[in-house]
């Protein structure tokens, strides 16, 4: 929903009633992930649920749902008789929830939009199948909730799961019994997490850092560039970064919160900066710690880190030389190589050309 939020809030504030289609589950090579949305008001449509494959069919369904006021869970895929007629020829299957949206049916939308805009974590849980009321919705923040999915025990169970998913920035389907029993799977609830964007911490205010900051923003990270040298760490040199910090890198890293979604890219390749920084970085829960430098620089860096007391298990987390082997030379090419490694780690890809692989193209995280 994030990708269509600006437009649907305008419609909602204007008192319009429209259809909102959201991908809630995918199987095999589905073109778009859970959470992708398309909104339809009259003959106007924004967003996408399939990259073009089933947009026409979903458009018509969304118009019908807006008129009827009844939510619908629709599956599209090669197992359906009309799969090819609607265009889903990629071999995947997608479940799409289509809901009627208005001020009456979705009273929390304004508050959800405000939370997303301010960076406050919020999750939307919706019953999509089972014995409950299809389309029943509950909005969950870290410290409160609004709306109900049915029984109190179900709300409590979903609240716990949604807050855990918010912490990891994950979106997906959870299954429960009618009363929230975790050992059952009669009832399916789609939990759409809107967590603040993950952070990319780029250390070293060099030309490579500018390229990494640009591609980090493109991938949806909140990008921070940090360097101890004020002449280099300037907003003018890094206009794409969300923050530019003048501070010794290891001091800055100890002053901020790091979680499993955080990316740390050490581009200084200067021992007086990167060794104390990596001492801190490799002992954080960061999901990615990479360092630039030649293989000789890498070996020297490992020796210094061992002398500083880091264990082999801690050192094994270091991705250095940073990035995938793409033959990159320029700052922009190097940034692409780093981004490729981040994507590979997130989804478990092999890094090989797709024409040389078999099986599913879109893997699970």
C-alpha cells in the first residue's frame, strides 16, 4: 500500500469510495511481493499488483468491489482455467485481497498514513479467509491497537505476531484458530508491516560513497554518510544521503541503534578509521558488514582485527573485499556490485546468470 498511499489518502480525504487490491500471498515465480497494491476509483487506477500480468482483471474486480462494498479474496495463477486469459503466464500464483475503502470502511487510514510519514512503525492485520469476517481489520502500533479481527484472544495473538514482524520489517500471512489458537490454521490473517526504512551506514566520504549513497536510496534505505573529515563530509558532496555526519566512524556507530536490517559499508580502507570501526561493527547485530579494499588490504585488516581481540566467528561476518565479482571499476559500477550482494543475501540468489540456473526465479528471504 505504501506505493499508492499518497493518492488513496487524497481520495479518502475527499470522501470517495474506491477499491484497493493488495497482494497477500504468492507462490512460485510471482511477479510482485506481498504488500504490492493497486487502487481503483472509477476509470482511474494507480499502482500495480502483478507488473502488468493481471492488472486488467483486477481493475474490473476492484470496481465491482467498490460498488458492492463486499471484500473479495481472488487467486490468479496457472492452475486457474482463466490464467492465460488474464495474462499470468510467468508460472506463479498470487492471492489478491480486494477491499472497498472509504472513510466509513477504513476509518484508521489517515492515522496509518500519518504514522508512515513520521516513521512510526505500524502494521495492518486483515482477515483474508477462514471462519472469521473476511476483511475485518486491526491496526497495530508498538504501544497500541485499533479495530478488531473478532475475539479478544485473536486480537492479542495477532498483536504479538504483528509487533514481531514490525521489528523485522516483514509482511505476510499468519494462521490461527478461530479464537487465536496458534496450533491451528483455520483462519488466515494478512499482516502488512510499515516499518521505517532500514538504514545504510556508509563510512568514508569518498567518491565511491556518493555512488553507494545513491543506490542505497534507490533500494529504499535511509542512508547516512559518516566521516571524521569535515572538508569531505558535506551535504553538497552527498545530496542523496538522508544524513551526513562529521564524527569519528567508530564513535558514531556506538552512538546509534543497529538492528538486523542495518547495512554497514566501510569504504575508508584506512586502518586508523576502519579497524576501530570494524571492531564495533562486527559485534553489532547488523545484517551486512562490508569493507572496501584490495585482498592485501583485507589480509592486513584481518590481522589487525585479530590483534584487537576479535574471534574467527566475528571475523567471518565481514564481507571483504566488498560486493559481488562483477568486474566493477568505477564508483557507480562498484555501487552496483555492493547492491547486488545485498540483494543476493536478502533473497538467497546464486549470483549466476539466470540462463544457467533452474527452478524458481523469485526465492524466499
